[in-house]
C-alpha cells in the first residue's frame, strides 16, 4: 500500500483520522439521509472496507438503526434518494438490517421509476420547487438506480443510461468537454433560449466524473452505450487533467485562473480517476500521476484534528462570479468525497 505525500501517513491512517474526527463531532441521529450526509456515510462505508474500524462500524450501525426505524424520507427531491448510494455494500456490511434495507431500497427504486418528476423528454427534474435540469441529478438518479438495481436484481441500465445521456446533452458547456450546473426546464429551438448557469462549475463536473466511473464498470463493454459513455469520460477526463493546479487541486470554475481551488470537486476527480484505474478502465499511467499530486493537495486541507476543509458551501446555480464568491469550510460532501478518494487509493 502506498504512503501518502507530505505527512507520510498511509491511506488507512488518513481514513481513520478523518473518520474518527467526523464521528466524534456528529451524533449518528443528528445526521440526516439527505444528499450531503448520505455522501458522508457512503465515504465512511467505503472506508470501512479497507479499515474495519469498530468505532466507524458502530456509528454506521446506529445511524442505520435510527433512520430505518424512523423511515427514510423519499420524495421529489433527488437528494432524498441518496440513501441508495450505500447499496449493495450496506447489505453485506450490516446483514442484521437486511429486511429493512431491502424494503427501503425498493421504495427508493419504485419512486424514481414511477413517481419522480420528469419533463416531456423524460429528463428527471431536480425537485418539485426547483423543476429544472441540474447536473447533481445525474449522480443521485443514475448511480442510485445502478446500486439498488444491483442489490435487488432489478432492471436499472436503460433508465440510468437514459438519464446520463439526456442530462449531459442539455447541460453541455457549448462545444467544450465540460458541463454547466443547471438549465431552465424549457423547450429549445424556435427562438427559445432556456436560462442557463454560467461556467464549468467544478463540483458539477465532479458529479459527472463520479457517475461515469461508477456506471461504466457495470456495462457490457461491447455495447454502443458503453462506448458512448466511455467517450464522454475520456474527453472530460482529458480536459480535467490539463487544469490541475500546481497544488494538485482544481478550481471551482475549472478554467478560470482567478477562481479558488476547491476540495470537494478535487476529491471527486481523484476518486473517479482512481476508481476507473482500479476497475480497469484506465490502463496507462499518465493520468494516474495526478492522483498522487491531487492527494497531496487534499492533505493540505486536512487539519490536525482530521477535519476536511476548503469545501465550498451549498450552491445554487448562478454566474461564474457567484461560484467564485462562495465561502469554504468543512461540509459533509467534502468529507464524503475525500473518504471515497482515499479508500480507492488504499485498494491499489
């Protein structure tokens, strides 16, 4: 197992530091099943696979027991489906909750397939009070469907791939490899120009990279859908590689040299590259050099107590200047993305 740069801790040591810091400061029952908190739990769960820490295991057990007893809320907001990220790993790790977990997974799956808000093209919309096309929805629909479908042996591929393709077609940033955050749900053409957010928002492109890295290994490589999605992954990955800063991170507006470096998106990119490498999607070492550089940059934002900092706050769609103005600190999604990235690194 490789050592990490800068402080010479191993990946397992860093997983333990960050995980134990998180669970010492947040009671399990205080953590909801919303998108940010579920991503943090997903990171803790993946970290548990390489460091079977009894403290983390007990924390996750208590979090699961609380929410399965209360009932995981599932509604028109795609973030409410994020509990599905834990499958199928959560069933293997906590078989004592198998019945409750299966019932919850089926409820999320059926809501996405049968009740979720869609436009006339079949694109899943972000929320009933935000009925527009958001890049975040790609991850919290396609990846969740793939995980629950795999866990329950239910069909997922057609709908998941459809959502990826339709979202990315609408959210492409002109003729560039990047994607924007949001587009108004309005028909294109005939003189109609839907309102769109500005700039290649890094965390949004992180959602895309993570989605593709997690979905591609599950698809038949001989199919056209695999080849089409892999072409998107390669193009986006190639553009991202060239924008890594000297500190190993990426800016919150990827191609704007005046934008600050942002940790959650950087961790998402590192996770995606390392996961793709571990799953055999990337065979050459060129892009993998950035993982070592990127991890060094991430470690600079883990303080002595194990807090992951430098993460931009919750973000609405807006102008490039708006994204650049957001404050940074410690947020659930940053901790989750960091743990996902370093857990993948620990597997190699």
